C-alpha cells in the first residue's frame, strides 16, 4: 500500500488558529531596539512582573522529579481562601484557557451548542471549533454591551451554555446588573470568564449561591503576573467541579505553577497594591489618550484599553507603533479593524507611551493630508 498521510478530521482543515502574540525577542529585532526599550502592551501581561519571591522560591524548590498532586489539594485550598468559596467547588487549570476547553467538552453534549457574544476573547471560538461544537455568535451592541434580548432570542433547546467575558476582552467593559439578570433568567448555564476581575474590583462570586447555573473562570496570568506559569481556576457547583477534576489531564498544574501561586497569594497585599497602581494608571492614561484628537479610547474595567482610530486603520497604527518599539494588539475582525488594544503600562512608562503615540499619530496623519 502506498504511504499516506494519516487522515485528520475534515472539519478541522479550515480551523482558524488562535492568533498568538509574538515573543519579545522577535519584536525587539523588528524594532531594532533593546528589549528594555520596548513597551510590550499586546498581551495584557502584568507590567510589574511576578512578585520577587516567585523566582527566588522557584530557584530553591525541591521535588521536580515527582509528579504534582493531581487533586491540586494545597493549591485549591489556597485559592478557596482567596475567593472565599469551599475548595470542593474549585478546579485549577493550565491557564483558564485549559478550563475553557475542559468546560466546553464536559458541559456540552453532541448535538448541543454554545452562545458567545463577540467581539470577545478568541479562545471561545477556537476551543468550540476544536471540540466540534457549534458556536452561535450574538453580536454585542454598538457600545459593546451584551445584547441580552438577542441572546434570549438565540436560545434553542440545543443551547448548552452561554460563555461571556466580564470585563470583556478586548472591549474592556464588564457585564452590568440588568444584562446579568436577563441572562440568568434564561436558566441556561452561564460561564463568566473573569480574567480581569481584580482590575474591575468586583466579581460575581457572591452571586454563585443564588444561581447554581452560574460558573466563573479566573486566572493568575494577569493580576498576579504569572502568565508564563499557566495557572487559572474555575468556580463551579460542587458536582461539576468533581466531574472536571476527573476529566482534566491528571497533572495539569506543574509544581512550579502551584508553588508560585501559593507564594503569591501569601503576599496578596503587595499584589493588591500593584493592581491599585494599574487601575490608577488606567485613569491617567485614559485622559492622555482622550487628548489625542485621532484616538478614541473606550472606557475600561480591565488592565487594557481598546482604542478606536479615527482614520479607521488599526493595522497601520499597530505597524507604525511597532517601529517605535510599542507593541499593541490589532484584531483583523469586522468590528475591530479600526481599533487597537493596548495594555496598561507601569506609571513610569506612560510618558514614553504618549510621546511615541504622538510621533506616530503626527506622522500617519501628516502623510494622509493632501498637500
Ligand atoms: C488572558 C485571558 C484568559 C487566559 O488566561 P490564562 O489563564 O492565561 O489562560 C482568559 N480569558 C480572557 C478573557 C483573557 O483575556
């Protein structure tokens, strides 16, 4: 028999991959700058980095030869203390990304579908596609609020789950009370991804008791500066948490991630102070961005700001900024082509960011103006 490539699922042949951000070294090379002169504002990472205790502790951490605890005992207890929810309702994942995938595969039966509200985090569509789950996309309103009535209208007997980010990435706005009430009233299981809850200063964790169909995802990637160690978690009704614990890859949290999270949570006051600084910087940056006549920032509850470019070309702005060592996120999607998303930098980086934006803005607009 002739040699043949192994067949793959035909429905995956045109799966759009998740568009990841480029490594810092590659970005530096493109800009011809030292990595320290770059403003990497494209992935909503923590501009302060991890707490210093994390690399110190990891350098001395014993036990790399042993498998981690598949039941995540110490980790789930530490998280339980943080969110004030019993540990049997918590499941940790290799980033909340893993939990998105796990929830979709465990909560949605063959023939069922998911509702999502774009523009939003790309992983929902990606994970649904990979799992072969149809995803019904109900567009957000003009001001990026969830269109709750349209969601209600889109619900069918096949709807297994509504997934939403709050604050939403990349639009920055959080779910409001009215929208939440309308979505909960449908009775459809609601998975709210609160990756940026710490920057919003609020979470739906207190709603869990009253609404058993509500499930939350959180992460240590953004507020705790641990994106590279991949630890996120979800809060579920206890039977769902039990199922997910059984269904997850047994050793999904490595011992470095587990130890880093526990050490970080023990020094929460320092992390909280950093979050406070980022929120303060968000207000300052917002004012400076509003002063640029060609840029229109949207209000944000997160650690990033979505900005509309008045000449309508987000890609041109992203590329021009990259030449000046400022890396922002551009989305090649229908409603976002005139936008860029930028993460909140450290307070001492705001002046540089604004300077570089002014240079690039002047340049782009001068070139466009007819002479
Ligand atoms: C960054 C982000 C995540 C991913 O977090 P990890 O825990 O690093 O996988 C999840 N949801 C949203 C909305 C995000 O922006």
